[in-house]
C-alpha cells in the first residue's frame, strides 16, 4: 500500500469514502477523452462476426449463471432508475467480452442495437477500440476505463461514451487449497451520451463494481466464515465503501474486499503493489496484490484486533473501535451462518445408478433462498428444490397452511432468479370480489362495464410481463375466471375486458394455496386442466409445528425486528425458547412473528423472559411481571435507608418517590408491591 507516514490519511480516505468522494476520485484519475490509436480507422460492422452462435451464448450464460444473478440483484432498484433517466445501457460481459445480459435503454444504438444484447462481442478484434476491450486487456491495471466521443473505432459508437469496470473474483485463502488470487470474472460496460451522463458514469460503475464484488465474496465464503465489516461511519457499514473481511472461526483472514486489502496493507506498512506503483491515481488497482500471502491466511491478532468479542457480534450489533492503535470507527461481524446446503445422496438402489451423479451434485443456494431455512431438514429440502427450479421456466404450485411463509418463499425465489430486476406482481385471489377478478387480472377498455375508469386500465397480468406473477390463494378463484386464465397460460396473450388487440405476455408463474387442489378438482370446484397447467412442480411447505429450527427461526425474526425498530437485540433465555416450543402454532410463522413483536414491546430490559410470550388466549392484564434479569439486579441501586415499606405506599406521590429511589425501575417496584405494571401505571397517573 503506502509508506507509514501516508498510511493514516490513505486509510481515512478509503475507509470512510462515500459515493460522491468515490466518484470524484475516479473522475480525477481518468481523462475525459482518451486518445485513439495512431492507426485508428472506422470499423465497418459485420454482424455475423459480432454475435456469437446461440448455443455458445447458452453455454456462456450457464458458466456465468451465479455472476449474472448477483449483478441482476445489485442493479435492481436505484441503478435501473438512473439508467432510465440517463437513457443509458449497462451491459455485463464475461471475461472474453461476450455480452451476457443488458439493462436499461437498449435502443441507444438504433439499427445496431444488437451490440447491446446478449451474445454481442466487444473485444477489440471484433469492435475496435472501446472501454470494455481496454479493461479486459488488462483488468488489474485498467479496472476502470472510460472512452469518449471520437476515440471509438466503430462508427455506431462515435459521439457516445463507453465506460467500464472489471469484476474481479475475491482473492481467498484456505488451509486446504492455500492462496487463490482473484481472477477477472467479467466486465460491466456503460454506453451513454457523454453530455447527459457526464463524468459521473465512471464513479457509478466503480461503486457498483465494489458492491458486486462484496456480494460475490459473501456468496463464496459467507456460508462458513464470519463477515467482518469496518468503517468510520456506523451508517455506512453495509455500503460498498466499507472494508469487508471474511474471517475463519479461528480468527484468520480468509479473504478481503478491495478496501479490506488496502486497510490491512496500510497497517502493515506494506509498499504499494506493482499495479499501484504504475497507476498511483487509481487506488482501486490495489485489489490484486503480489504480496497477498502477507495479508490472507494471517490471524487478526497481527493487526492487534481481538477476535473473541468480534466473533460474538450479531448482525444487529456494532462495536466501536475507539481505543485501537490503528483502527478507528465501527466494526460489524455477522454470525457464522449455516453450512452451504448440499443435495442429499440418493438411497442405494440398483435403479438409481444412472441418476446418482446428478443427485449428488451440490445445490448451492442463492443467499435469499438460504435465508429461508435455519437448520430444519424439511426446509433444507425445499430450498434445495427451489435452487434447482429457480430458472427452469416451470410453473410452481406452493401448498401449505395459512401463515407458513408462502409469500416469503416467492420473494426469495424471485430475488434468486434471472428475472430479479423485473417486476414481481402478487395477487391475492381470495381478497378480490368475484365481479372484479377479471378486471384486476386482464384489465379493461373504456366503457367495459358500469363504473369503469374512463381511461381504462392495464391488468396485473400485463404488469407482470417480463417478470413473475404470484397468484396467492388460487383455490378461491371463480370457475369462469379459471377458464380465461387457462387460455392466457396456453396462448401467452391477454385480451382486456371490452375487446381490443391481444397483448403478448411473458412471465414466470407461481401459484399458492392452503386448500387441497386435488380434492377441489374431484369435487368440481377447480378445473382439472388449469390444475395440471399450474402444477409444473408442486412443493409442500412444512408447517411450523413440524419444524426443528424454531430457535434459529425465532432468532432470525427477532434480529430483523430489532433492526427495523433500531434497538439492541435482547438476550434470549432458554425458558423463553421453551415457552415457544410448548405451543403448536396453528398460525405458523405469521403467528410467531406477531408473538415476537409483542414480546419485544413488553420487554423493557436486556433479557427476554417466558412472561413476555403472550400466546393466543392469553390475557395481558392477567400476566404477572417477569423476575428481574441478572443485569437488572446488578445495576439496581440499593434502597436508601428510611424509605417506607413499599406495601405501605398508597398515594401517587409516595409511589413516585419510591420509583425514583429505585432508579425508575417500574418492574422491580411492581414486583415488590405484588401488582402488575399496568396497575402501577394507573396508580402513578392518579396524582
């Protein structure tokens, strides 16, 4: 990195770097206009050589399926809005310069729009000088590149700017494989009008590349490593500007993000790597160092970081590093997740020999799917199956009791799919009146029925075009609507009420119900042809009472609730968990979520006790207060000499004086009086 006298300012510059600073740094480091090659001449496009064959594209997309899913998840939301506003196009290429996916304004090149679609080749030998080719020629040295105006060789790119950022796999260390330097996985390219986007395009790409590389590090090592984040600003711990370290359970650094490597190297007074020496302005070129063996595989104690308290931090907790000789700011360490989900080996049977290789392959789950299960074997199999079907283009039917988590499964499935950046449209068929179901699903033209919107309305099926449609409680759909839905699924065309030209639609379909559809088919209440159309794959979701991961699920829900409420996570006692496990949970996960929300509302201390669990049928007014926790007792001030007996207190003034003497501990005063806190509050308010 830098010499010792530069280390402090260098670390501060990168350790607390907001997006705007990131943009400014790279604008200063990169010229607005690159000089074209001396012998540059306009390149006539030969589309036959610019687009790879379909079978080759399918193979490349399969090889990069994991990277594509990560990029789609990172691009969704604000970045897509920026692309629409700028009328720019973002393309993802593999390390050979072949476009795998594109986002945003794909008509930017007019008749040459094929160059922005999957299969297009952007290497210099195919398209001439451009930012993507420059980056891929030397991804370590030219991680960020920007070519503007007439510096392009291809005529269709004249007057446009192309910016690019290399996506490098995380360098990692393991006790079995040793050191694995990070290789180039692909490239992000932005094609845009330079006067509309100006110089900020390169800064956005740098931040986006950092975000993607951090996600890749978490996906690769987050299953069996702690993820330690360091930043000067507590609110920026989850941002791409944070330093991210993957740490083994023994406290060794197994991998680090770009900023993590910079931070570790600066505090060891390491000199800059050759890449940094050649490109001193491009601080991000230090991502791949020749001296990684000095940083990875080393214990955190080498940087005078005590691993014991860090390993005990939860996702909602944060540690302030104010007394550390080198590090300042905040540290956040995620708890050690469960091992990566593996496919179960098939039972030994002579007829299974042909399918054994497929069945024993590891089904690596996307993080959104992995978060669904917390140690239960039944849910592990569900996640395993969903991981295999996520992009299979099969209609899915989810069956399970009310509140079992069908909607959460669909959201996770959508986030893990290649359509994550497209809309997810959810419709509760049971919540719509029979006369409005058709209008809601298929839309309508002006004057289609009395009370219709004069302008007409697009249906939800058209809204889901390109994305995923979730039909919840499909068993409650009226029979006459089932017939129209079946036709849409067969023809992939939607005709609105009132007539008009049919519109083509393309969406993935997921249906869910708590009713036994097969029984409804036998009874004549559900169309058999629609049932078999929906049931490409049927997945049964286990109810909560049959799950073995109640403790892990409760901890995850409490962590999320505490993060939403911006409060510290209370300590969960074994008695609290035992109280939960004694219940049969007819309302499943939805009921558990409500019980935990109420428990947090009733808990005014650092510990969750059994009395905080209020189940169906329990009455709040009849509950006795919880015994004081160990921490409460340890911090309770002793009662001053001369304080009247608590049982002799009657007036509100005396109660308030006693409460002040006890440091405002309402629970302790209520216990001493033998009354509930509700009664005590009423007496205190009677002054």
